[in-house]
């Protein structure tokens, strides 16, 4: 009956540090095979739990600037003194293959994507409360008190940017947050603007004609009956 676009969705996910966006994304990737997570490039130094070419492509500031000039990035930003950017390569290809592409990027990058690609699904992951956010940041144990306070202040400021997004997910119960990402994407797949064609196949056409004929026959019979009375 209908033919819809098989194109994948571009899913942009942001949220303050401590909201748990990384866990939500990993959960989505593990549960649903139709997603692909884009790996960003960055000029920031490698940290303890980073895996080069998996968490990021680590390149120098100079390499990053050359790539900006070459038009290598779909979007990029300078965030707290370091460059971060989404390589264009693969994204178009994955979307054309019908794969849903996830970008985990900060607020400015998300806003640039939204301007360029208004169909992108921009999701903000929110912590359940400021108290819970503080508890999560403290529980990381890797940061100094000053760093925790800095992150808390940044997170507090970032939360006010939520209205720039299309969707918000409060990450209270992780499993539910994962399901909500999938629900947003499935809802996008049902949008009528994804319909490419509405058609009647030949079998349906035959049936239609058969029904019309039958109806017509009955009408004739009824008329004849009434005339005979
Ligand atoms: P981190 O240094 O903690 O890994 O990341 C810092 C921030 O940069 C996070 O908010 C993360 O979402 C964001 N980020 C990571 N990759 C990109 C990117 O390619 N583009 C933009 N705009 N932000 C990114």
C-alpha cells in the first residue's frame, strides 16, 4: 500500500556530564542492531578510559585545523580549549543504507546540526535531579573537588539549553531511557513525510473491481425485484 523512505535517522544526543548519556548510548547500541555510533575526532589529550579510534580519533591541533580547511567535518567546535568534530565520512553512507546514526556531541554542535539538517532527532539526556547529578559526579571518584564543582556548574548551565532540543529524556531508570530513544526513532519512522509512494497493487485492483461488480449486480437485482412488485 505504501512505500516509505528507507533512509536512516540522524540521532543527536547531548546532555551534561553526569546525566548518563554514555550509558544510554551503549545500551541502545547493545540492544538494537540498527544503530551506528559516529566516532569523533578530537585534539584533547587521551584520558584513562579512552581507547584510540574507538572513543575518539586523537589528532593534534594542527592536524585538526588542516582537516577543518579540507572540509572533513560535518560540524566541529572548540570545547573547553580542545577541538571536537564529527567526520563527514561514513555518515551519509550509513544513512543511505537505512542505518540510524548516533552523534554524541555538545550543545553548540547539536545546534549547528539542527540548522543544517532540520530532520535530525535532537535528544537531551537529563539527570533526574540536581541532587542525583551531584551524587553521580562525586561517585566517579576520579576527579578532585574543584573539578567536581566545575563539572556541576557546567552541567547546571547546560540544563538550561534543553529547550533547543526536540526531545528530552530523564535518565532515572537506565532501561527506560534506552527504550525512549528507540521509541523516538520508531515514531520518526512513522512520520507521513517519509512516505514516498501510495499505490494499489494489481491483486488489490482486481479485488476492487470484483467488489464493484458484485455491488452493481446486487443493485440491478434489487431494482428488478422492486419493478416486479
Ligand atoms: P569529553 O572530553 O568529556 O570526551 O567530551 C567533551 C564534550 O565534547 C562532550 O559533551 C561530548 O559530547 C562533546 N563532543 C564529543 N565529540 C564531539 C563532536 O564531534 N562534536 C561536538 N560538537 N562535540 C563533541
